[in-house]
């Protein structure tokens, strides 16, 4: 999969192609800033994982991949502006540069891609990604007193209407970014006044988003990013020996995981083996496994009785992804190592789907 990411680098401008068509030998760019930044983040996770496992010298393709991660971040860094009506240091990505309304998910993926690049030491020590602090402030400024995050910057409509569009994805992505920024990766460091706001903001968010889930108004995609966000909060609270606050968050995360593995695709098709694989959407399994990998970490920390069932379902998912991975013909010039949307006929391979699978595998090491 890392090799697929390397092959999806446009060496002329060191930017990522978004998808490719193996049967035609074609690679294409796509206007989608969130997925573009997500590709940089996912690629960084792959390289961090490989760095931990090998001492071999970098190949030219790996060097190109590193350059593409950094170049992607710097491309969007040039589009940062102050948020309207908020603190002087709160920033966002400019809607004009994005060619779409700027929202907290754009800020989130910019944070995550920048954190990934920082973990790979792609920034010089004298030039850390100081813009992360402003992006964090921009997201925090979008939180309502009840814990919900407004989604789109500069929205003049009612506040309530700015909470629910994209609620399955955007606030969860924003909260993952807040928790990743909270970790701090040298040489990057948040201002203390910024960092100290993150955990209280996440605790307020937990009340709103867990209540929404309990009301039964959330689709399965809601679970994916919520698991990833609140599993990170759980580990921070546990690290600070605050089990009283950590326990209900863990319960929420594990219930969300059960929602994933009892969904139709996971329970009635994936679990029944290879004869059912052609019926599955690879993106659903890859995204679910990306979240379940974090849920396994929570269950393991608590010695929860559901840990074994989560592990069994995760193995089922890995077997399926390996099968899907191998459906690409061996003689194609592009697409090997990647994943598309599923089925036995490989029409296209995508960085976003492959990225979720790669992220999951890096966490299951």
C-alpha cells in the first residue's frame, strides 16, 4: 500500500493523484482538498510505521513521497487566513483558495497532515508548523456551549443549521485533529493556553455527540470518526488517572464499535467468508477497520469482554482487504497495492480508500 502511495505521486509538481484506472494505465487529480490533505496524513502514517521497522536507506520513491507530503502541506499553508469575527490568532483555510466553503474538516485535515509531516521531521527545527495553533483555535471557536461544533466558517444562517450538515464526518474529523494536536510532536508545540482548552472542549463535545447517538439519529458513518476521536480522549484521561471521566467515554466508544461489527456488511457478509466478498464495498470495510483498530485499543486497556470479538472481526476485515488488494491484475502499470470500492472487477483504485486501510493496519501492528 505504501508502494501504491509512492506510485500516486505526480513528480512534476510533487502532489498526489487521487485515483487511477488500472485498465487504462491512467492516474488523475481530483479537486477535493480534504482528501488531498488526508492523503498526506495517511502517507505520513505509512512512512512512520516503516521507519520503526527498517533501517534501510530511503529509495528515490520514498524521498519523492516525503517531498509530496511536505509540498501538499505547504500548498495549503499559503491559503491560511484569519477566521471572521474570532480571536486574532484563530485561522482557517480560505474558501477562495479551496474553491468551496471552508469548514472545520478542512482545518482538521490540515492539522493532521501537518502533524504527520512533523512526526517525520520534514520541517526544519527552526521552522516548525506554528500555524497548527491558529487552526486549533479556529476549530475551538466554532464550539457551542452545548458541545456541538458548528461546521462552516462564516455561515450567517441559524447556528443550529450549521451543526448538522456533514455531522457524520466533519465534527469527528475535527475532534481527531484536536486530540492529535494535543499530543504535540517536536519541534511543534501548542501554546499552553491553546492546549489547555482541548480536553475540556472534548468533554463538552462528548455530552452532545453521545446524546445524539443515543437518540438513534446517526448513520453508520457517524461511528467511524466518533470512535477515532473519543478513543484518543479516553487514553488521555486514563493517562491522567481520571477513570471516572474515562469510563463513560470508553463505554460510548465500545458501543460504537459494536454498531460497526453488527452492521449488515460486517455481520452477514464479511463474517461469512470469501464467497460473500464480491458483495462488499471495500470503502465500508476499510473505514470500519480504521475505527475498530482504535476501539480494540480501548477494549484492551479495560480488559473488556468484547475484545476477542473485535479482534475476530478485525481479522475478517484484514483477510477481505488482502483479497480485494489482490484483485488487481499483475500486468497493469498503475494501481497495484491500492484499493477501490470492491468487487472482482477493478475499475479504479483510490487514495482515500487505501488510506483508511493503511491507517488501520498501522494501528494493528
